[in-house]
C-alpha cells in the first residue's frame, strides 16, 4: 500500500533522505544491540519508532534555530524532510511487527 501511495505522487524521490534514514536505522540498531537475544527484532522496531520521533524534534529545533524569516519558500522543503524521520520509524516498526508476528505463528505451527 505504501509503495502505491509513494508511486502515485509522481515524485518518489521526495520520500528519500539519507541522513534521516541513517539516523533512524542507527538508533534502531542500538536498541536491538542492547536487547536480549530473543527480543532484538521487536526492540529494533520500537527503537526505530522512538528514534524517528527524536529525529523529528531535533530537526524541529534545528529549523527553528536557523530559519531565516525572509525566506519562507524554504520552510516547505524543510518541513517535508522533518516528517521523514517518523515516517521511517513507523515503517521500521511496521515491518518488524509483521516479521515478529510471522515468526511467532510459524514457530507455533
């Protein structure tokens, strides 16, 4: 579903920001490394979600601190990148949630 929504915009590259993706992935990996062996996948997803929101608030502070009021045209692009952190976090959380539920069902059956 997400792929269809992104493709329907006609500009799928606007959903890619390497810095946001790296920050969320690195934060999620740290949560996974700190978890016990059986909980790493779940902690990776939760860590990605949490790190995505932390990236949002850090980005908001950076925008508020360095925003030139005379250049309102920059605000839209900055705000668009700002929301990518939580989007990536929710994406990681959703994927890991599905994977962990599939592994639980396969181990029971």
